[in-house]
């Protein structure tokens, strides 16, 4: 046990106050405001009402996303597990790449590449001599496609981890008994994958329900729960926005509960060693595999390459032609030299940095508290630290608006809405789970007898923490802090609802540049975000391996 009873309560009380005051209470206030039966009946009272259509669209798209992501992610994981494919290392890294992309950047990549004015539809129109583009991504199908690209990675990672634990002898035994590949997959592999598939399905469903950027940019004519909250807030209908938030929150909390229960499900353990990928013996099979790998890599990497290419486009030069022809470095020069262009970068850096510092300090204290699950209240506090993960960003932002639109002691008697400080607070609240969970993982692998030995040798609680515990948890703290920083840098959902002009962040500026058709500047900001995210993710993985 790392904390004495006195130290536990000394940390648990402020941790509980922060979680209740800034995480739980704002969302309870929103939920209470939204439970107006009159407003709920107006919004969800009929099949043609906007609220009902938004609910149907959100749930329908989320279910389609789960099915599509499962087919893509599990298919990739199974192919890499079963067959020795060409460029398998590159394919494995590319399959996980969407996890490191800020959501706004991924959606913009699809807009530039597959949208009505995108390079691929207009290129095909020019090559085929058509009067109109042969296809373009828009509406609900486009939202599903973007979601599958972004969320298949969870099925890929979950299924890949489970397949690495699958005993290869089971596959050999199935083949020896005469079972074909399809029957072996259905009878042997799927039962082993079922817990991972359930967990990934619940996670992807929640993420899709909380999605905001893809519906906003691809399906403006179709209502979604998240975009409805945004539109109602812009129109000043806070009570209606709260009602939609209450419905969305109830659905997400239900799936958080199911995910927590699903985490207790474990696959039957198998003894033995995993099966190494097998080489393809026939030339046609090798050619087909190479073609499939090449096409998959193209689909995974082309959106990112599109954003990079467009970051060099001169403003106003790419209008009607299928592909840009005039390139410049001015978009990147302006990021460093023009104070107005660099202002969103400075804003994002100081706000994300401040929120990350608060997350690190709070996350260490909260992790020390929730790790001691035998203590009174530790389990409840652990669930509260998970709450920002389950609640969509639009709902969290609306809760902060409801809570801090009037003076409150939680804000030192001030009104935070309309000030630059509401956005760093939102970043802090949204990313509470990251540092807490990464630090908690380090603490759960820590040998508590080392702390006890330190105490037996006369060291006080602070000296024990500084000399014994801190070196052990430092990799988890740094990794969680870096992920918090880059996630806050690319945060868009809460930013668009809470920003003021004086603290507009990079994501809001990208959205504004897109609206004004300054595609080069929007892409340059997006590339900057991708570089920051890539550096931080790489550093976090390096620290994790070192740890």
C-alpha cells in the first residue's frame, strides 16, 4: 500500500473536490436542465422531429461504423497474423496511423481528397471528360467512411493483441481434422477474439456517437446529436441543447457501463506458442497479396499526403483545375513570421501547456488515490476519472457553459464564459483520464514493498515518493502528459463552442481558413499539428519502451 491512511485522505479530499466540482457537477447541471419533459417531447416527440432524426442518424451511423471498422480492422489484423505479406511492417504502422491524427485533420484530408471539389473526383472528371464529377463524399455515407478510416484502428489493435496470444497449435489441429480456413476462423479464432471484439465495438460505438467534426463538415443537411448541441447553443437555446445533451450522455454512459463490464470478460487461455505468419507459395497469390497491400497503403496514406501537398498551394490558385499547379513556401513562412498567423499557435501552446501541467499534477495525485482500491471511495473516484472519456466533448463544453455562465466559487467568484480561461479548463477536464490512467498503470506495476522498505529505513512520505516511487512512475507520467499536450493542441470540439477571438486555437483557425477557402493555410496548420502529434507519440512510445 503506497499511501498511509493520513496521506490517502490528504490527497483524496482535493481530488474528490476537483472531480465533483469541475467534472461531475457541470454535467449534472446540464442533465438537470435538460430533463424538461416539455422540451424533450418537442425535440423527440415524433419520427419527423429534428431530435428523433438526429438520434436515428447518430445511432445508425455508429452501428454502421462498428460493422465497417470491424471488417477492416479485424481483416487487417488477421491478414498480418496469418500470412507473411510484403511490406508488413509498413502496413502495420500505417494501419495504426489514424490513431495519431487530430480528428479535424483526418476529416479535412477526406474533404480535400474525396469531397465534391476534391482532387480524386475532379481528376476522374478531367480524365474521363465528364460534365460533372463521377462521385463525391457527402452525407451519411461520407461520415461512415471517415469514421471507418479513423476507428478501424481500435479493432486492428484489439484483434491483433488477441491473435498474438492465440495458440498456433489450435489452428494446426483444426487443419489436421480437415477444417477449411473459413470454418477454422469461425470455430477457433472468433471465440478467442470475442472479448476483444466486444470491447472494441463498445469503444467505437461511443467514439462514433461523440463524433462532431465529420458530421459537421460532411452532413450539414442531416442532424446529429452532437451537431444539434452546437447549433442550438449558437442560437441561444441552451435548454434545448441541454435536452439533447442529456439524451446523448445517457447513451454514452450506458455504453461506458457496458464497456467496464466487458473489460471483465476474458478469453479462454491457451498454452503454447503463437503461429508465425506463413509465406505464400504460389506466384498468383503473392501478386494478389502485393496488390492488396499496395492498395491498402494507398488508401491509408493518401489522405495525409494530400494535406501535406496542399500545404504548399498558393492561396486562391487551386479553384477549378483538378490538381493544384502553383506551389509556395509562404504558408509555412507565415506560420513563423506573421504575428496574426502565429497567434493561434501561441494560443494553443499556452492553453494546452497550462492544461497539461494541471493534468499532470492532478493525475499523479488521483492515480495514487485510485490505485488503492481497498480504500473507502477509491472505486467511486476511479469511475469519476473515466467520466470525461465517456461524455462527448460537446456535452462537456455545454456543461461548462451552464456552470460558469454566472459567478461561482469554483471560478473564484468570476464568470468564466466569454473569457480566455474557459478553454484551458475545458482541455483539463476533457483529458483527465489520460494522465490518471497512464500513471495508474505504472503504479499497478510498482512493487509496494519498496515503499515499505523505504519507510522502515526511516524515510518520510515525501522522501519515499521522490526517491522510490517517482522514478518508477515517471515514464507513465511523461507519456500521459505528452499525449495530453498533443490532444489538447488539436482539440476542436470543445474549442469551437468555448473560444473567444483572443484565444482562438489552431483547430478553430483551421476551420475558419477552410470556410474562407484558404486551403493552403488550413493545410499548413494541419501539417504542423500532425508533426507535433507525431513527435509526441513517438516520444511517448520511446519512453514507454525505456520504462
